[in-house]
C-alpha cells in the first residue's frame, strides 16, 4: 500500500508475518529486523498489533518478534481453557524454531506473565525482561471482571449464555463498553495496523478473541497474585504499570515489585492497561534506554 508515493506503515509491517506450527497449532508470528532478538507478547484479548508502535520503532535496530498468542489474532483457536503453562511451552518451542537462544522478553498482562514464568523456570535463557501490568489471574481483577471470571453456571443453557455473554464483548462494535476499564482516558489514536485488524475482526468473526476460553483458564495465572521464588541470578527487569489501570489495580504492582525486586519500577502516568499505545512515545523511550543497557 502506498500513500503519496511512500509505503504506508501497513505495507511496511504486514508482510513480515509467518505461520508456524507449534505444539499442534498454528501461530501467526511477526518477525522483522536483525540483531538482538526482542519478543513482544500481547495481553489477553489483544493481538500482536497491540505492539504496532513498538514493532515499527524497534525493528530498524533489533530483530523484533511478536506472536499472536493462541486464541487471538490469526493464530489457532482451541476449544479448551487457555492456560499459562501451555503458553509457556509454546513460547519455548517458538524460540527454538526461530533460533532465539537468549532474547529480551517484553509483555503486557498475560504476555508479561508468560514471559515471567518462562524466565523463572529458565533464567539462563533470557537476557532481560520488560514487564507491563503482570497478570496474577482472578484475584487481581476488579470486582466487575471477577464476577464474570468466577461465574460457573450449572445448566447447559446457563453455560451457553455465559459463553455467549463473554465472547460478545470481543465484537469490535461492543469494545467501547470497556473503554473505562482499559484506558486512563478515552480510546487513544490507534496505529494503522491495529485499526485495520479491528476492522477485519468486524467483518470476520473467526478473527475475534477467544475470551471465554481465556476466562476459563485465567485461574492458572493466579500464581502471580502470590510471591514467587526468584532465582539468585536473574535477568534484569523493568516493571511498568499503568498508573490509572482499572483492570489490574496499581496496588498489585507493589505486590509484584516486592518479590521481583525489579531494576526499574515505573508507574506510567496517563496510562491504564494499554500503555504501549496510550503512551507509545514514552514507552518506546523507556524501552530504548532499557535495551541499550543490555548491549
């Protein structure tokens, strides 16, 4: 795609996607650039294009990798709960296939939890971690989200209604109902790649997020609501949290920081649950400094 004789951000980015078979399912993966590998892992309900500002910025200096996690984007959909251990196993296989023995891992929400658990189990295989809004499962959710996450109807009709209600929120025309939960203020201007994919979701229901199966597996993330055993020799960590995060309250940032003892701890003003595109320039600047220190 060209605009006034120049290639648009969409044209520059979308061609760098590949389909990989990982643990019996198809993962859609962005892979662009050369040098130190940086892997970006998106939040639940999102896609790799949630990191579009970062993919565009950093792929000129690094090898940038970003998968659509199973259940989201253009990766495969399952008919069973999406659980933390399965995601970690998939990440491990992805890094082997792409020959990334020691990447920098960057995540948001469940993406941070996946990166963190991988690093806790195999600290020697991670150069550094940049973690935003680490998801500690159901205990971290605000009361409204907790209600839907813990609801377990007993009847067939009740289960079907529960599934329908949760999945309905993945429709692009209904996502505005969650604006206050997700953003510090109103929805920010979205990167063209993210806007394009949201429009594609509107037209193709198969591209919408598997929110029900994420909710059904969310208790597997509960481990990060409690202190963990941090290895003696652990990767450098940047921990960031949206100061106006209404999905995972900022008080949980202190719980995580107490045991993780990050090298940098950053409450991001004027950001909620999506700092990477609420405050993209600021996030890019902070990540740039953090990455440069790893070289």
